């Protein structure tokens, strides 16, 4: 039975992992929670011990695999500790505040041939599967993604106010939810991103993080991607966010619609339209991520994403933040 540690559990995504962990048959050997807010109840749920720190947990509990959460600012310290102890682990994005820190983690993990999984869950989604479907899916020509989450108050309610401070979170919706879209565009484009520009605003909630940001990415291939994300959606339990997209790839045009994903394709016979059912609630894919991590570790294969992917994404996020801070100046990246 795989012995699993849950590290720094005061994070709003932790509940999305729990049912899948219970159903998987793993043994949770310990929970760490420096805040003392979520750890005791989780320890009770999994009939295990709660520790004040990650170090205490790892020193006292034999661990085959860890799922690490916590504040963005603390993630590199946690990751380095797990790498030094040769413990396979999954860690929440963005894995740190600075791309240089995550690049250091990627280099260290590569040297140690370590197992590290990052939940870039769009790689497991219907959206990715449908876009990449077809006999010979073409590279992107252009794409536009829009992900508008609920207001900052939801992080206060979740007991994670640090998410609203740039010094501890690294930024707002771009580094939090936008990283998923940056990874999605990177993966689909099939080309290196060579230039980034962005505009952002924080005039709504007047916090140190942005309320809303739009970023544009230019690929060496000529493809262009636009990502909009924010903390401005008037969320309800029934509808928590807006996620929409449209893109062109070769002779196919795809866009999100209420029923799923509409695929419009030109052929010699004319224009053909089809709608394919798709699940857009990204929260549901965290259970798939848990299963993928456990299967990948058992099968000794690569996870869905790793530190190399996280570092590349965070480099693009940093470029967007730099551009926005400088009034939208285009940031040219080395090819």
C-alpha cells in the first residue's frame, strides 16, 4: 500500500484531491499544517497524525509519495526538502514566486531523476483531448482563452488570505489560474513563444495583485495566443467562473459553446459543423490528476507535467507581468 503524506494543507485545492485519495486505497501516513486550520480535521478523516511542519512529518512518518500544497512563497523550500529526501511528489502550481527558483528545482530534479508531478489539469481535460483529436491535428494558427474566476473574497473565506498579497502569492489571477491557460497554449502551439505583451488592472479591489490581465503570446511559427483572466466573476455555487475559448488550427475552427465544443471544418464538400460534449468544470480533473500520479509512479513513467513545464510557464508569466508593469511593452524572449 502506497504511504502518502499531505503537506501544508491550508490550500483551497486540497478538497479536490481527497475523494480520489480515499478511493485509491493509499494510506495517508501524516498531514502537515503550519496554520492549524485544516490539518486536524484531515488527520481525523484519514485516521492519521497531524504535524505542525513538513519537516516533522517527514522525520516521523515513512513516506512513499507526497502531495504538497501551501503558500506559493514556501513551495521551493518544500520541494527542495522532498528532493533531498528522494521522495516522489506532486506539488501545486506555480511551484514558487520566481521562474529562476522553479528552474533551479527543474535542474535538481533532472540530476536526481526525481518523480515530480504538476497539476496542469488541462492536459487531462476534454478541452485538450477534443482540440487534439482528428487524424492529423494541425498546429495552432491563433487561439484565445478566457478564464474569469470569482472575486478575491473567496480566498478570505477559504482561509488563504496570503493569495491576495503579491509578496506571498507572486501575483493574482495570471500566476494562479492563468498558468493553466499558458500551459495549454504552449502545449497546443507546437512552437516556441518568442514575444509577450500584457496589460493589467488592479483598480477594482485595490490590492497588490491584479484584478484582471490580458496577455498576448507570439510564437516563432507566427501563431498568436491571447489569454484573459481575472478575479471579477460574480460567482454563485451554481456558476463559479467563466471559461470560454476559440481557436483555429489548419482547416478546423473550434470554440466553446453551451453544449460543449463546436468544431467547424472546411472540406471539398463544404463547411461541416459538429458539437462535441465537453466538461468545462476544471475542478473535476483534480481527481484524474491524483489517479494519473499514482499510476505514473507505479508504472515508472513520466507524470502529466513536471518542473520543466512549470518553469517554462512561469517564465512566460513573469514576462507578462513585466510587460504590464511597463505599460504593455513587448518583451522579446530568446529563441
